[in-house]
C-alpha cells in the first residue's frame, strides 16, 4: 500500500509537471528521437546524416543548406553529450516555458536558433573577406549543438523573470558564453554567444515592462567581479588564436603524448613554418614541470581572488585587478609583437605568427585594457570609506617581493653561470629574467633560449611560483577592510544605550561587536560572520525606526555584506516588512510588569511554593554587582558555571547568551541565592535597560544553579528580583527570549518552508540546550509575550544566514561536536515522528 501510494504520488507529480511544460517535453522528445535515429545508423549513414543536418559557414553560404541552421539543435553529437543536452532542455526550456508561456517559447526557440547562427556567419564572412586566419581555418567546420537553442531561450526568458533573477542569470550566462567565445574560440562558442544575444533582444521585445529599475551597488559590483573572473582565464590560454584547444590543452597533450620529444619539435619550429603543432610544441617544451604549470595558473588565481574582493566591496582588490589586467596587456604587447619584431634573430615562425594572429593580438591587448578602464570607472562602487594607504602598501609590497625574487635568481645565476647553456652570459640571463615570472601562454613564440642545471635550474623554475603565491597572499591580506564605524567606538554605543533602547540593548556592549552610528546618534551593534552583518536587537537610542535601518542596510551593501536584523520587535520589523524584507518570527520575549505582578492566584501556586520553601530552608537572596561580592562568592559562582558547562555536549553558547564574563561587567546586577553558611546555591544576572540615563528595566541573562541546590531556587531568585523591581518602581522585568522557542497559542504550526526549517532546528537543539523547556519555565511567571523577528533582504539567503547565526552562537564548536550534534538531531527527528498504527499501514 505504501509503495503504491508513493508511486502514485510520483506519477501525479510527473503528470502535473508535464502539464506545465508540454512544449519543453515535445522539443526534448524530438531531440532524443532524432539523435537516437542517427546513433543507430551505420557509420556511412550517420556521417551523411550528420553532414546534412549540421550547420557551418560553408554548409549554409556555399552549399545553400539554410535549413541546417534549425536542424542542428535537434541532434546530439554523441550519446554522452545527448544526456547533458536533454537535462539542459528540461531545465532551461522548462523554466522558460513557465515564465513565457507555450507560444512565446515556440517563437523564441525557432527565432534565436536561426538568428544566432546567421549573425555569426555574417561575422565570419567579414573575416573571410579580409583573409583572417581564424575565419579561413574554421569556415568548413560543421556543428551539431542543441545548446544554441538553450542559450537563446534562457536569455529571452530572463525578460519575464523577477528583477534579481533576471540580472543574475544574464550576468552569469553571458560571462560563461563570453569566456568560451573569446578564449576557446570554436565556431560553436560564437554561435551560442550570438544566440544568447538574440534571445536577450527578442525577450525584451516580447515582454513589455514598466520603467527600468536601477541595480543596487552590490549587484553592479557583482557584474564587475564576474567580468574580472572571465578575463582571468585569458592569460592562461595558449594564445588567443581560435584553435580547437581548451585552457588545459597543453597539459592534456603532454599526458596523451608521453613519448614525443616536444623540445626537439620546438627547436625545429625556429626555422620552420607556423603551425598549431609548433605553437603547442613550444608550450609543452616550457611546460616541463610543476613550477611552470604553477607560474601559468597562479596569475589566474590572483585575478579570481581580486574578483572576489571586488564583489565584497574591497577597493584594494579593485586596484589589484586593474593592475593585473594592465600587466597582462603589457605582456601581450611585449612577447607577441615587440620581442619578435625588435629582435634581430626573428625567425620565419615568429614573423608568420605576428602576421596571421595580428587581429587577435590586438584584441588580447584591448580586452584587458577595456576591463581595467571599466574597473576604474566603477571605483565608486567599492568601499567608499577606504583610505588610499592600503592600496599603496599593496603595490609597494608587490614591488619589494619582485625585487627580492629577482635579486635571488640573478645572484644564484651569477654564482653558477657555468651551469647554463654554453655561451650564455650574465646579460642573457638578465634579458630572460621576465620569462621566469610570465605564464607559459605568453611565451609560445619565444623558443627556449637559455637553460640551466643544478641550483640555478631549481631557483629559476620556482622563483615565479613563489612570486605569484606571494602576490595572492598580499591581496588576501589587504582585503581586510578597516571599519570606520568601529572607530566610533564603544562609548558612542554606550551613550545611545543609556539614551534609550529595548531590553536587549545591553548585549550590544559585549565584546565582539562593531558599531554603526548615524548622524542623529542612533547606533546599531552588529558582528560580521561570513559576510553576514548580524545586528544585536533593534537600533540603539531611538524609539522608532526612522532611517537608521535603511542607512545601515546601505552601509552593509557598500561593503558587500548582507544586513540581518536579529531579535527586533515592532515597529522596526513592520517597517522592514513594508520595505520588502523577509520577516520571520524566531522567538517570544517574556516580559513582566512589576507594578501589576503578584504571586496571588491559582496559576502562581508553583511560584509561591518555591518562595516559601526557600525561606523555610534559610535561603536568602542578595542583590549586588560582581565587584560587590566577596571573593569567596565570586569563586563559587565560577565553579557553578564550570559545572553547568561540563554537563553540555556542545560548548557554551555566545552572542545573545551571556556567560561568566558578562556577569562581571559594570552596571550588571546579580541576584544570588545563599544558604545559611553563605554558600552560593544559584545565581541570575540582570542587564539594565535605560531611558534618559535612568534604569527603567532589567533583562534576565544568565541562570546558573549548583547541582545540589534545592528545587525551586531559580523561581525564588526571579520572584525576588521582580519584587525588588516593584519596590524600586522599575517599569519592566524581561525574562529574555529563548532562541527558536515560541508559544503555540497564536501559531497553529509551520506554514512555510522557513517556519518548518526553524522548527526542525529548534527540535534538534532541544536535547542540548532545552530552549523549549526554558520557555515553559518562564511561562510559570505568567508573562506578557513580545514577538521578536529575524529580518533579512531575501528568503533564499536564509541558509547562509542560519550558518552565520550558528557560528555566532557557537564560535568554538569543533567538527567532532558538530558531527555529534547532527547525529543526535537525526535521531531526535526520527523519534519525534508519530508512529503509524497497523491499520494505517494497511
């Protein structure tokens, strides 16, 4: 029965999904049917069908097979590729059909496929007309590629997608298409790029949207970072000419041809004609060990590190990317044009290379220069408060590192000059010094002029990887952004707390916080974990939201952080919800009003019993600051805290949960239970809440009891605190909020994925920290419940935010403890499932 039910549900989901994308299933079926038909034919039949259905410049322009611009997308080149294309059809076209509808999908599918290839042919025709080497070499190639349709349709569908999805898919999509078209250079890559561009245009024509919305600073930084990441692949590709080889092709050829003497082939190329084999032979002659491979790859890593810094708003990373792009452009000019033409020993191979690849050499210079100019133009998008000295320090450090590495190599070379190729002088070593730091791809036209053995060979091989590794480390270290808000300091935050804030405000003065302070003196305490800026409670020093939350969100956006308001109440949560933020209830604060609170009544019977039992046992409560306690009491409280922590499987939690250190802060008050021998039985700590520099409330923080203390001692301490607050005319006494613990009287159960996820986390943590049990304990005092919320920009960010919150609460958790937690959580989840009866199973 259960198996049949599961199968029927799966079948129902398949049917429901097929109803949502019938055109996608039809096109996918045509792709599979046509491809399988071609695969089952014999060799000659498959070759003939492939030539007829595949598209290419000569096939369309010369042989007039115009239909091939459409038929190419219905045939996979091989079974393995067919599987990937089927997945791409189902995912890409299915997503597009749900956004655009059936008829628009059909129109776009047919249009972008034909348009993309025809525009590519026009570009190739121009290359053939001017006798461009790449165009002549690839005009006869034929392709079978369903990816053309996927690229065009997905880009068209972005016009119908939500704004954030639209921008992100376009950025990532065109970045991927561009890197293949610009650097791999095969005809199919160019076809896909223009199909994507055609899809973008047709999608905008089909979708009539309202006024254009401007991208946020963070999204524009993401665009810059994506472009930098794309250009990072350029320097490691063996020449930018459109050959049919990928980024790691030299390494692949090296493994596939272990018996070939590439050094000998490279030597023959010095006097031979230009050919792709000569280009790769010279590359492989230089790629003779891990050091050369690292020298080629590490500059790519440096650019990727800089791109990540740009995305996070680091100005120093932006200038590092500008410099790297300019260096790559200069290397292209130096090794592809200046050195071959200036040298009096230029051979026919070098002369032909400069002539045939001149347009691509120009492009390889212009592209990084354009990227550098774009980064300079977008410099205002990153870290507006950064000072110029970190950038200067980075450049000075890199220059010093280069000087050190060069001096080391030249010193070793001068001392062991006899170990170099006979006839090599020190001037030759100096002239070839730049080649020690340059990726192999820039040296494909430079035959190996000097070689060495022994120590000189080792130092010469590894000086490049050491230098680029140092550059990467320097960029990473320079990304540490000095926060001007931290300079505002603890004192301004303390002043805002004493001016007026909520019951969690004192926690913002704990160690580990940073502070943002507005012009009106309103402060926000936060901590940054994994680029998530988590606030501690509501803004400080303000009775209402005003513009503080919006200004803080912009402040975080400028630095590449995601702002998260944690444990905030109305009116702040409502204001953020009105601005489009996701707002999730995560806890309920238990608040008592001493003026109205009483121990009378049936519901307070347990509290009365605890008070009477403690008094009969001679237990008294003492209200004091840490500094006013005796050294004996302080030591006993420390021992109780250690015993409490020893009982926990996971470490003591931090963030909004204080410990012994937070008890000792000036201004915090302790309610201590002492027996007749002045022995500490239990302790609670209370955080002050101010208004106009006057304490108007107390918030419960730490509760610790000795294992041998009598039952009810904690209820006694809290009741004594409320009664004291009553006599001191304190407005509120907050029992604080147990994280992820809530009542169910106003919440029948999880209504969405977010609530269900938080509920699962709460149940998983219950065996370790007992938050729900703590909430039930506080309910004995009949408090009023004040809802607290988690506010964040977008719902899809919740998993990342959850990880950041976990690190905030458990910064010291070990991998073994985390594994134990997961194991216990799974077991707890299984035990909490209701068991099905025998009747239900049948």
